[in-house]
C-alpha cells in the first residue's frame, strides 16, 4: 500500500455574535453545577457549566453528566475531559481544576448544536446538579424504581436487542440507561434498546437503570446476557465482513470522492471503510499532523516529516457535485474535506463503520519508536484517540480543524505497520528485534483505550502473507486478544514497481488462490497457503479476512506476448495509471487503457491474467470470476470475510461480485 501527498492552503476568518449568559440559581449547602449559555446563533451555541463547592469540605474531583435532546450534539469542550455514549455526555475535571475548597468555583465550556438543544438531566458526581439550567436541580431526590425483567429480544452478528418492564417515579421517568459493566452503552426514552457495533460470536452482559428529570438514577436491574451471531459485520448485507480501503489521496489524480462510494453502490455493501493513511509525528511520536508537506509526488522518499494531508482530510472545500448529499462546503465551516464527507456517508448508511488507518507502506517509519516503551505507547495511543475519536484536530493554515471538530467521524483504528521487526519495509524504517513484543503491547493499549470508550469500537490490522515477516513481528498467540479482524495480505505476491527493483523480468500471479505448480520462485505464495499460516497457528478463522485487489499489476515487452501463460520473461513494469505508478492500474482502467488484452483464467491456481500479444503487456488481477471462487473459499473455510485494496479501482463491478458471493 502506498499513499500520495498533496497540500494546498486557503485562509479564512470567522466571527460569532455573543448573547448574555442564561444563569440559574444555586442550591446552597452542596456542590452544584450551573449551566449558562455564553452565545447562540440558531444553528449552534457556546455553553458553560460552573461547578461551585457549596459544601463544607474540599471537593476532590468532579464529573458532570448530561443528556442532549434527540438531534442535538456537543462537538468540542475545553477545561474538561469529554466523552460520550450516544447523546449522553460526561465531563470530568482536568488535573488543574479538580480540587475545590469550600466556596470555590471552576468552569468548563463547550460548543453545542442546534441552539435549542441545550443539555438536560444534569448530575454532578452522580447527584442532581441542584440549580443547573441543563437539568437536575429542584428538590426531587427520589430515584425511580428498578427496571424489571430485562431480556434479550434479538441478535444479529453485530448487535443485541434488549427490552424490560417500565419503572415508576414520584415525578416521572424520563429515560433508561443500558450498562455493560460500569460503562453506559445506550440511552433511550422507551423500554427497549439495541446495542450495535459488536464483534461476531461475542457475549455481552447488560443491566438497565431508570432516570428522572432531576438526574436521579435507579439501581441497576438484574443482569441479562446475550451473544451475537457468528460471522457478522458492522453494516452492509449478509453475515460476512467486507472491509474496503479508501485512499486519502483519491480526491486528486484519481478524482475519486466519498460520493463515488455511494453512487457506485459500494457504501451499501461494505461493512467497514478504512480511511488511509495517517502519519506519525517524528518529533513528538504522536498521532499528529505536525507540518504541511510540500511534495505532490506520491512516491516521495521523504516519509518522515510527520506530515499528514490536512487539506484532503478536513480542509478542501468539497463542491456540490462531489458531495455525498449534494450540498457544497461553505467557506466558514470548520470541518470540510473527506472527514465531513465521511460523516455524511455514515448518516446515509448508518450501519457503515469507518476506521482511520495508521501507517501504510510510506508512513510506517516511526512505529518502532512509538511502540518501544509503556510510556511511549500510552502517549501515542492517547494522542490518536484524542485526534481521531474525540476529534481534536490541529488547526490547519486555512483555519479548518479545531477542538472536537472531527468527533464522530471514526469508529476505531486499523494499524498498518509494514513491517515490525523486519528490514523489508520502506527504506529508512526503524525496526528492532523487540518490535514483536512491543507491537503486541501497542495493540493491547489500543484495545484497552478503545474499550474504555464503550462498546462498538473496532481495532483491525493489515497483516502479512510472508512467513518471515510473521515470525519477525506478529505474535499470533496474543495479538488476536486485541484485534477484531486481520486484513490478511492476499495480493502483491508478484509484481514490478516503477523503479524496476521488484521482479521486473518475469511475469507472475499477484493474487492466486492456490499454488501454481509451475511457479519458479523459491517461495510459492497463494491465498490458501497464507490462510493456513494463520489458522494453523490457532487464529480463529472468523477473524481472518482475505485481501482482494481492485487493481492489476503489469509487465511490458513480455516474451510471446504472454500467450504461454504465467511466469514469462519481461522487460520491466508496464505503463500504469500515473507515471509514478508504473506497473499498477485500477481494474476499471485495464479494459479502457489496455485495449486488446485477452483475458485468461487459470482454473488450477484460480488466477486471472490478460495479455496483448507479441512483445506487449501482461497483467495479473482479480475479476468477477476469480472473486467468485474466492468467496466460495471464504465460506467453505469459515473465514470472516474479505478486505479490499482499494476502492478507487472499481466502478461497482468487483464490489457487486464480492457482495453477491458473501451472502
């Protein structure tokens, strides 16, 4: 996998009008949290909670919890640590404002939308906020009765549905909160809920508590346990995972936008979309786009600047014709670009999960450094969650980004370290013999931090086909305790690149299902042999996803034009889609840009190739025929599904074949 870099800059400034704060009276004698609105503009507002210690002893730490009405949201906050589950938001103190002497006060602020959707059901350290304008307060201190008879009413491969008997209250029940352990996973107003985003074949135990308008919460109900069905996905159709990579740089030369995933039907068929790739800041060893790159060359050897593509991520103003919902970005909105289009795509396809993919071939240089110690792992993972899950994006030179701007875009992480413990990665990559253990610990840290945010967060990884790379960096006995799925490399078994440093003189299958007995190379790669490396090591088959290419690899000046089959003499890479990508074409461009390429199917190895004739081109790729064979293999071997690199290579033909085969 490779990535391109391009940066542009556009500057703008925005202003907002202020209105007088709306204050509420404090209740004396206890700690209180009082809401005020500092400004409002119809579509949004800036709010504040002031915590006052009205008690007689020091308050050591505070946590404010509120609910936001349906249709509302809180996008960012300051002077607090904000988390949320659905429309339930939790604000905890920072290290510098958590201790309040009697009579002392502190405050935190946040941005919400729309202006009418101010918080309700406020509690402070589990007690009514007692005067907070965002709910709570009053003299009601009676909690509702405990919800009775919780039961599982249905399951899918990724969700569990629950129901229970209604509670009663002296004033009135306003809602129910579903817990898994001590973590709130759903807030509803009725007596049923569906918890989604769960791993297939996984068990979950839930309790339910009732809440009233004053923020009083009942004791938790009896526990009920459900198990998701086998195989499952986060969306799409069927019971298999279909994970596709979207290249960050697709908006440039490829002219492939998020909208294209909708119009070509892929978004309705995928379960997970991996947005690739984001980089590591080499100075701070964090997930952070430290600088803006200056090169537009996708094969630029300078991979260590720490630069990511802020412009493509959230800076480019997407026009109406490229926008998922047909609405163009405006000059003054903070979140634009691909991130905003991802949110629109998820709104249109609510079962689709989107992960941010870290690393890739070019951006794997500093993984060894961030994984080296417990402290460096915690720092890196915390920064990634802060940036991509909580959405605290760095402000780019055109003014886009900002605290909380990107919240709600991503549902987890895909880790693409190429390759831990191995010298076979991109030139200049850092690696060491300690990478294997450190990588295992890094994945465990990601899993721990994601689970702390509640259920439904996914962690996947792109994993190798080569036994040597597996032995060097992948502890199969441990890493699958952290990973939901492995996106197993099922392609690039053979090929020739733009610098002719990789197999330029002989054609060969890049994604054959079975070993070809005529393969002259010392290592006989195939999808089947790769899968057996995983399952033979004890990896659960349902966690293994077969990688499928939506592109071809080609050679030129092939002896006999390739008529004699695979493994023919050649003279370098064939012209690609772009000058810097010789030897590579998207599947959709093979027919249009390689005219007269005769398609042939190797029934024994299950491989597709085409050739153009005397001293011409020879291409290896997957087509609907080979994809059909591979989906049969996936089902016959009880595997979890398929992964695609990458979505811009197809107009819908291959995705339809994959989706049809995995039903």
